[in-house]
C-alpha cells in the first residue's frame, strides 16, 4: 500500500458524516500526532483492538488512494466540489470518501458518479449558483430553519430530484421532504423505489397534499415551520411588533378523534399581566373557545372568546391576548373539541408578561 501524507490521513480521521468544515479546527499534523500518541498509549492495554483498528484503516485508505490516482489521471483542469479544490486541498480525501461510502467502497462505481458529478456541476454552473443573492436563491429553494435534530435547514426544493441528490451529493443529505406531490409522481416514485439504495430511500420522504403538514411536523419543529406549511413561523410581521419568533418554542400534541382537551396557561402573578397565545389545529374542523379562570373560587370566570366551530378556510392561526386584573392569579383555559373521526395535530405557544404603566 502506498504511503499517505499526514494531511491526507488527517482528513480521513474526521467524522465522515459531518458537514465538510471550511477550516480544520486543528492542523492536520496535530490530528495525526494525537492519534498516533493515543495508539501508542493504548497499544499495551488493548493490542488486539489496535491491530483491528489499523487493519480497518488500511482497508479504508486503499480505495481512497486508488480514487486519487484515477482522479489525477483524468483531471485536466481545476475542479472544485462543495468548496474543496480536488487534489489541491487536504480535505480531498473526505470528498472521495463520501462517494466511496455511497457505493459501498466499490472504486469503479464511486469514481463513475464522481466523474458524472463533475460534468453535472459544470453544465449547471453550480459554483456560480452558490454565489447568488438571497433573492435569487429563493427561486430555487426555500431556506428557512433547522430540523428537530438541529442538523440542517429545511428546504422545499422546486427543481431537484431524488436521483440528483443520490448521485451529486452523496452522504450529505440527512433528510429531504417533498410535499404536495401529485398522484402520478407518487406512483412513479413507488415504481423506481426498488432500484434506489436503502440508505438513499431513508433520506427522503414524499407526501401528498393531504399528508404534507403532518409529514413536515414529524421532521421540523412547529416554531420553525412556516405558517403556509402547517407551522407557526411567520417572517412577514412587523419588525417592531414581534409577539412570537422562532426562538419561542411551540408545543405539539395529538387530539384524538371525538375527544375534548383543554390547554391551560398558568398565571402566577398578582400584578396585572398580559397573556398572549398562538394556536392552530392542522385541518381544523374543531370547536374552540377561551376563558380565564381566577384562582379565587369566589371570583367569576371570564369568557374571552365564545365557543365556535373553526373550519380550514376560516383562518390558519389563532393569535389572541388577554389582560388580567390586579390580584387575579389563575389560568387561561383553551378547550378544543374534536368531533371528527380523525386525530388532529394541535400546535400552541404562549407567554405571560407583567404589564407596565405604558402598556394599555
């Protein structure tokens, strides 16, 4: 086996599933020296373990080096992938490793998709696309926020396909959700699904129009999901009057069919307070009301919003507020009645703030 430079070896020691770093956190030589020191320290304690690790590393380096040789023979001009100049940067091995993992370390197959990726990026001028302004990018995708795991941004791709990601971005997509899929495309997806690798199929989710909101909520926190897709995030409000932002967490619950559930917002202040809340039910068709119940049993409950049935066409999100009086601890109660035969996703968030003299 051919000898590796410390920079190349350091690139391979990086976590293969992580996003490619723009700048290594430590010099490559330091990473390798730390690993060598660790091996030397543990060699006496775990000789068999270290031998197995070395054997695995040798097995890993061979296909990467073979890819390097094939790439050096075929490249006739400078090529950059994901911001990494191939063969000009010590992170080249990380890029090659992504393609190898996507093809189960079959060198010929991995090199074939790498070659096609280089051609595809040149034809579509991808390196220039990544330099587009934010408004231009909106024509290609909707970039909004992180998913529930905090790993990647939510994208609604309008021009991409499953095969494009599988071939040109191997091992880089954590989860891609396609929504509002027409029935004929769902049939097409089922037809080609057996030919996709299992690892690739796990990274994609397809949902028809009726299932889009629930599918997105299974992957994205409701405070980050835009209102038009079933969440609570709305970036079109007045900057000087932000009642709720993406930093205000929302709660997602399931309201079972033909059941009633009450959401409670506790008020533990004796001073005058302002209660704000946002609430939505995916698909609505439920009965809703709001009342304030003081803690004092001698006090009367206050009807804030009369009971009414809400349909999907009425409104997307209920946003309301209520001022309490002084010495009036209690709770805001939001009963929701689901008379339908389907379970409903309920999303809500609230905040209670003390009132000042300038607040009316």
